C-alpha cells in the first residue's frame, strides 16, 4: 500500500482571463504522507487556500492532477472524496445542539440514528466537550465552537482533514491551547492533517513537515528543523525566523565577505560567483576584537528583550547584522554602543543561498 495520502501533480490554477489572469498556483507538486501533520505556510495571497480547495474538490485545477491513495480524484465532486475541511469561520448550525451539529454529516449519509448519536458522542469526548452535548452552539465560547467544528469534521472519519487557518479567530492563549489540542487529535486519530497558516511559529511547533509557499509556488518542503537550519533561498530564510544576509563571493570552495575576510560555510561546492550567506542572529557571537578569526564589527545599537538582547552591528564592509545574545546581569559590564568588537559565526550555521 502506498505511503502517500495525497499527491498533487503539477497543479496549475489560473483565475481570470488574458492579461488579468492570476496564477494562484504555478506548477505545484507535493506528496503528503499518510498520518502526517503537514502545514502549508506562506504569506497572504501565496495560494495556500487555493491548494487546499483543490484537494477538497471545491475548485478544479486548470491543469495537473490530484491523487488520493494513488487514485486520480481530480474530477471527483467534494462529497465523494474522503476528505473534510475545517474553516476559520466554524459555520456551525446555531439552531441545532452540539450533538446534532457533530452528527449532521453522518445523518446526511443516512446512517442509523443510534449509530449517529454514538459516533457524535465519541467525537465530543475526543475534543473534550462531552458535557456540552445538549447545548445550542450559540451558547459556546469561540474555542468551544472550534472544538465542535473539529468534532463534526472528524465524525465521518475522513482519510484527510484539511484545516484552513482554523485558529486565527482565537485569542493568543486559546490559540496556544488549541495548537496542543490539534496535535493530540491528529496523533490519536492517525488522520492525515493538512493545515494552512501564515504563522511561522505555529508551523514550526505543530508540523511533521512544512511546505513553504510564495507566489503560487512551493519554495521548500521539509521538517521544521530542516527548513529553519537549511533554507534553500532568501524567501524561506527570511519568512521563517529572523536572519542575517551577508553579500559574499564564492570561489574554489572559499567564501569571502566584501571586506576580503574569509568565512566558513558548509554548502559551497556547487557555487561560484556572487552570493548571499544567511546566518541566524542566535548564531552570531560577540567576542573580543582580538579573538582568533574574529570579524571586526562596531555596535550600533542594542534592544533589550528580557532574556535576550539584540545587538545591531556594522561589519567593516558596511554590512549590518544582528546578534542575539543572552542578556547580561546588571552587574556585568555591558557592551556599549560605538564599541568595536569581534564577531564569530557558530560552526555549521552559515549557509550559501541559491538566490
Ligand atoms: P490568504 O492567507 O490571504 O487566504 P492564500 O495564500 O490562501 O491567502 P489564495 O486565497 O489561495 O491565497 O489566493 C491566491 C491568489 O489567487 C491571490 O492572488 C487571490 O487574489 C487569487 N484568487 C483566489 N481565489 C480567486 C478567485 N476565486 N478569483 C480570482 N482570483 C482568486
């Protein structure tokens, strides 16, 4: 049996005609594995929702294919797909009770009454709302309504659950709680979750793998750590976490800053010419100016964040970078603005980017 739940093959989705046409998806291919928590992450308008809608069957691709368990479902109507969606707006029925809402889809499928009630109760227990079965949904908080929407979507036991920014209407505290809750639900049910968000922290903390999207294309697919540590291009590096960019020249496996100082970078073998190196602020160390291999830098500014302090530094070639250091105690001598210091990059923390 295939390990792939959903396979998107060369999907193109164009809206509008001629000069006004928008390519919401521009040749997207991705394999989503069975039982994984897969997140589509990208800025507003990058095509995340469009891709989800193609998988759900609410839209047909202009070209390309969607496969589920190896079967071509490109032209199958939404109600014939073993796929369900949870939207940001919960779209619950206000005149029905919580239990009736959860059982609704099963009832529509013509399942016997007793079975509908039994499954709906199981689903409510799963989302920890079994005490609220007889309430009207209008009597619930936002977080509780979201749980009902989840229980309702899970009730027909879909093979794939699509979640379109389901937490964005919740306040921060509830959102954090629901993040944990969603992970637990996914783990307990073993259902493949495809989750859409524009929140990079949410993507990093929840996902087994992330597909980073921009301008209708998937830029990179990988586990959170892989995407954070080894971004393939400038877009991915800057969209996920904070980072520094340094203009460099790569030649014969050596990476040189504009000031002529050589730095180490892991992935130089395929590169030759002018490139950009990325290094995360937490991997930039401030050291004494005469330390071995230190790059001279001047402290221009510093911002205190409690645990961390961000130092804005200017290198000899005029490049500005940020170093994130653990804040010093009040009694320790601070680093003063205008001081010349040395900078080192943590081993293995510098990457040459494709673009
Ligand atoms: P958001 O996070 O804002 O929802 P998104 O990444 O989900 O954004 P999509 O909603 O998939 O992005 O939209 C991708 C592009 O396609 C956008 O430029 C959008 O304006 C366009 N688009 C989406 N749906 C339609 C439509 N029905 N008709 C015309 N253009 C559309």
